[in-house]
């Protein structure tokens, strides 16, 4: 099927209240018409996502944004001008028309304009903004290829729009304007430093166990089946016995390769962008080998490194080292 035929078909399905998985530059999303509460309810069902965890709404232009929010503060405008379309989500006061099921009853709505041409056309053709949580069962790793989506949700959704592998590979950065000062709710594809270079200091929302600032930011999230360990060194091997162990390395490892059953290198030259783009697919591959344990390396805590480390900590199931 040609791309434009696929986009047309997908748009028809959205208009009829169906579910379409769609590509973005970050991860694949599970789409439904944001103004159709019944379609949105099916998204929660298919993902087995708790209803307290609100969805991001995807728009293709600023007219769509105006259907969703009451006003756009000047700092938010600046970020939109600089980063949309792109991996930045902003949280703003919502209009009454936005169904409560989308926002889990919150007075705010999270919005972003994704940077994938097929999905921008899809939203435009569907004639309505579309909700889009990552297209994975709740708590598991986000999908970065159409195949990941088909493997996990294929028979439960109406269409998978294949736009190739995701370029960024980690989810969008979320900035909330629900209070007087802008706050970072989730590190992601746009580095915090770039945001601060435009609007000045951004508060980092405190991460509290059990009561995350973005409701979906639970300590165990983005998690494979295999346990992950982040704090380890050469001595740790004494206690591993004959466990089958995998390594998730940031760069090409220099020594002790033979201790591992399998090794995934995120970026041979130690490049953050390449590492982020490979992250979820690499963990998925390790998760197929029936390992007893995955040893992972964190990366320097700057730029995209912040998002990579955040996902690694959640994949391990605890936020603090
Ligand atoms: O890159 C992305 O953002 C991807 C692609 C598909 O666009 N989507 C994504 O959606 O990561 P999801 O549902 O997996 O994560 C959305 C996060 C959740 O942590 C949710 O709690 C938070 O956004 N969120 C949504 N609406 C919110 C609101 N009104 N206030 C605070 N947090 C909100
Ligand atoms: Mg998700």
C-alpha cells in the first residue's frame, strides 16, 4: 500500500471512532479522535492503562491547539515557535469541550505537534486532534517501530500506520504551564538546557514515589520483563554465580565482554542522539534472550542523557540510585 493510501485509510478509521497506531519522531502512538470519548475509552482499555493517567493530544496546526486550550501564555508561545513540530509537550488550561476522559478529569490538557509528515497529514485528514499515548501495554517499553506495535497490540487495534523507525527514540519532554512558573514534568526529546535558553529557568517537578507529578510517571514504567541493574561493578560478578547476564552499554565496552551472554551497544562513539534512538529497541532485544539480569550503564546527566537515565531508572523500577 502506498503511504498516501495508508494515511487515507487510517484517517477514515479515526473518523469512525477506530484506533490507529501512528508514527512520530519520538515513539509510536495509539491514536483516536480526541473529541470522541468512546474511542478514547477504547484506548485506555487496549493499553490497560489506569484512568487516572491522562493522554497527550496531538495537533497538526495552531487552529487545532485553539480547539483544546483557553489561552497560550507568552513563554508557551515561544516554545511552540521554536520546537513545534517536535518532541515537546505543553500542559495548558483546557477548554470545557475537551472530554474529561482525555485529561482524567484534570483542568489541564497536554498537547504536542509531532514531527512526522505522515502523522501530520493523518491528523489533518481526520479533521480532529488525536490522542496518542505510546502504543504499548501499560508499563512496558514504548514502541519505536511498527513491528513493535504489531507484536504487542496488533490484533486489538484497527490499523498500524508504518512510518519507519522513530528518529528520536525517547518520548517528548513535558513542560507544564498549569502554575505560574513553567515546570518540567518529564525529561525527553528536547533537552532542558535548550528550553531554558529560551524561557529561562524551569522548575523540575519533584518526583514523589506513588504520587508522580505527571500522573503517568510511576517509578516502574518503560520496563522489560528481565530485571535491570544500574549500580554494579566488576566485584558484583562474584555474587551473580552462573546467572545469564546481558549488558546494555552506552559505548563499546573495553573489557570483560565474555562475562555476558549478549551485549547491546547504544552508540559506539558515545553519541546521545544515537543512544536515545536505539534505547528501547536494544532493551527489547535483550528482553528476548531469557536472561536472568540486564546490567545497564547510565550516561552523563546532561542534554538527552537526562531522558535516557530517567527511562533506565524507570525500566529498573526505582527512581533513585
Ligand atoms: O513522545 C510522546 O509524548 C509520545 C508520542 C506518542 O507522542 N506519547 C507519550 O504518551 O509518551 P504517554 O501517554 O505514554 O505519556 C504521556 C504522559 C503521561 O505521563 C501523562 O501522565 C502525562 O503525559 N500527562 C498527560 N496529560 C497531562 C496533564 N494534563 N497534566 C500532567 N501530565 C499529563
Ligand atoms: Mg507511555
